[in-house]
């Protein structure tokens, strides 16, 4: 009787997984499916991030099984209530902090049903057209003696025929400061040889180092979503926790969140925020004025600029201005090694750009009108004859050009017109700022930057592209200042960023990857502990390859480990990361079952 129930359950699980798989070949399901009232089945594939990618490199499509959330409130459900159950599950999913894990016993049962259904010799299950399903991975709650957090099963195939099953067991202990529990590499290799009857094994190392950490401000930890870390892999590991050799393959991974007050270009970021506020006001007709960038009122600053121009219309003063500009450039070059000079104000600002610098402190619509009224009246009276860069298409630039001939058109300073006028001169100025940086540092050519500074698209799209330029700037500046990267690394990084942003919208969560020489980050690896260090011990080839993985990490290696085992984590952990010297030690074991 029990055997019949088990066979029915195996066939039922196969049927459910098969339906999900067929649906997933068209598009990955957005929501989990329910199985036997207590299990959620999620199909992971395509661009979805795999929760077990650190421990297993396999099929692009996998099933992840976990505890169904509706169980906590609804108890049990009939199969006819499946649709309602899924809706309830989605609601609870949004309220919960993370995925829930099944007991080890239930996970073992599900693995057994899966392997039973994938065994072509089990003809009495009466499964029509048996196919090899994607691998299955089940979240476990770690309550068993070995602290198991994942169980996995993967069919092995010869053509279309299923020939065996790879079974995986992922365990983890920690956080702990007891380094006596760390594996000895030779013992690890011997355990693998004994388990798999292998005479020869190969080892491969992996290490990840964080190069930018959370910043401490005002005695608190400020959690930043910006991360810069390097991942290194190498063959032939000599001992546990060894520093990666200089022959390693190293990849820099950069995720940078804009708006860090400690950034050398933070003031430019605030300037960009004002530009974005103008663009939003132009689009919606409702202007939200950000906090002024200057303490002095914009009207006073504009009046000072106009007065200064009236007093400098003779040749001597123009010559004096030229000398002053040259002095600025020389001073900038002299302090090029300092953080503040990584991105400095240009010395060739024309009148419209200088006006933007004064008017970016505008804090009301009335103040905006007053500033432009002052400028237009000065132009009409011929009190100023300012110079502007060639190529500017802003409305203000056209008025200035008209003023050279003694007559300018009447511009009604009402509605959204003043906002658009200010947005246009801000866009012109900021584009030139970014172009000056990238060309001045020999990181890009004007032709390559053309996409980002094009005026052939509408103002909203131009603003969006300027945001992309700023994100790239912050990435390059961060690597220059914090990592002391030289041109040999900054140039290819710039090309990678620009290629991405010519094809994709702004995305502060995107991970930019740059292959680098290990020597570039050698000092970080020698002077710091790795965030993750692991070794793979493997034997066999192709489908007969089996692997044993041992890993040490500063953070919990599984997201459900934190949400399901809050008692395991000590109060000493900060932001999910253990104190200095606290580690999580994980192990992945693989075994093969041959079916033919």
C-alpha cells in the first residue's frame, strides 16, 4: 500500500514538473506552482539568477523547490484550491523576508520521488513519453545533524536516454571562529578519492575579495549598494585558504550606486539631480525644486555675473580673463594627483555655462523668471556681449547670437518656457563636462561619445543619456581614486561601460565586469581576508565527472539560511556579515547512481 502511494506521488510529481517545464520552454513562469499543498516549485532559467550558482555549474534551467508559504496560515488545501493557493502564496511572498525551506526529511522524500520518476526502468509508474527533466534543487532548513541546506538531483543522459542520476548534498556550519574545523586539503582529496574510487584528482581554486566596503559615517555603518570586488580562479591548489597566485584569471566586478556623498564627483551628482528635477518639471508641468546648491540667492549671483561682464568689455580685461583661465588649467595639472582634481571645473566656460552655474541654485519659479528677465534685459540694452561656444542650439544661445546684431526676438517668460531654457543650458554645460573628462583622460573619442551627446533626440532622452555618462564617470573615478587604476585598465573599462549603455537603459544594479591582471589587485589580496574562498576537488570526465567543493565565506552562503535560522546567527553580525574572523563553512558532495 505504501509502495503504491509512493509510486502515485512520483508520477504526480513528474506530471507537475513536466507541465511546468513545457510552459517554461515558451516563457519562464512568473509565479511558483503548488505541489501537495506544502511545496512551491519555481522554474529558474534564462536571465534569472540561480540561487545555487556558487556551488553548481549546470543546466540553464532548474527547478527550485521550497516550503509553500500559504501553509503557515491556511493549514492544508484541496487540490481544487490550487489557483487560490498560488494567489495567497504570492501575497505572503511579498510580506516575507525571504524563501522558506523544507525539512530535511521532506526534501529527501521529494528527491526520492524525482529519481524514481526519472528512472527509465520504473515502467510500472506508467509515465508516457518519459523525458529527462531539468535538475531539481530543494531548499532544506539545516535541522538535520549535518546541517543540510540544499539537496539536488540531475539526470545524466546518453542522447535522449537517461543513464543515471547525480545526487548533491550541500551542508554548512557557522558562523564560527573555530578554524580547527577547516578542512585540510590533503584530507579533502583523500575523502574524495575514497568516495569515488578515484586514483587521480584535480583541484581548482576560487577567491573573492571586496575592494570597496561599507563606509562608516557618524559612528554608524552606512550600507551602500555599491560594490567593487575581484574574483580569481586558478588551477592546482596547494593548501587551504592560499592567496591566489599571479597566474590566476582575475575579473573585476563593479556595481555602483549613484549619490555617495564621499564621491569626488558628488557635487556634479547634485548638479545632475537639479537637471533631472527640471526635466521632470518640464514633463509633468509640476516643478519640485531641490535644495539649492549655493547659499547665496540665484538672483544675486546672476546680477553679480552681469555686473562683472559689464565691467570687462575692454581688451585688457579679456586678456586678463584668458590668463586666469590658463592659471586654472595649470593649477589643475599641478594637483592632478589629489582626489579633488580627478574631476575639476573646466576653465573654458562660456556665458551660458557660467549662467547655469549661478542659476542651479534657483529655488522657485518666481526666482527663475527674475533671473532670465535680468539676462534678457541686459542683452536687449546691449550692456553685455557675452561669448558662447559654437554649436549650441539652446534658446538662450540663439538670443545671444541675435543680440550681436542688436535685436532679439520676444520670448514670453511664462509656462514651461523658462524651465526648458534652463534645462537646455544645463544639458549643454554638463555634456561638455563629461566630454572634457573622457577625452582629456584619453578614454574615448568624440565620435564614440556622439551617442551620449546627440541633440537629434528629445530633451528627455538627452537627459537620460547624460545620466548614463554620469554613471560611467563615477565608475571610472571610483576605480581611479580608490583602486589607483591606470589608463591600461580604465580605457577598456570605459569601452565596456559605453558599449553597455549604448544598448541598455540606465541600470545602477548592473554588474560591469573587467578582466584584469592579478598583479593590479595583489596588495588587496595580500592585506585582506577573502569574502569567499573555495576549492573544487574533481575526478572523471564528461558526465562521469564528480566534484567535492569546500568553501569558507564571511556571509551566509544561502539566503534561506538567514531567514530560517535566525537563532544560528549571533548578535555580533552586522549587515549579515560576521565579525572579523567569523566564517561559514560549506561543503558540497556529489554521488552518482547509474541506471543502466
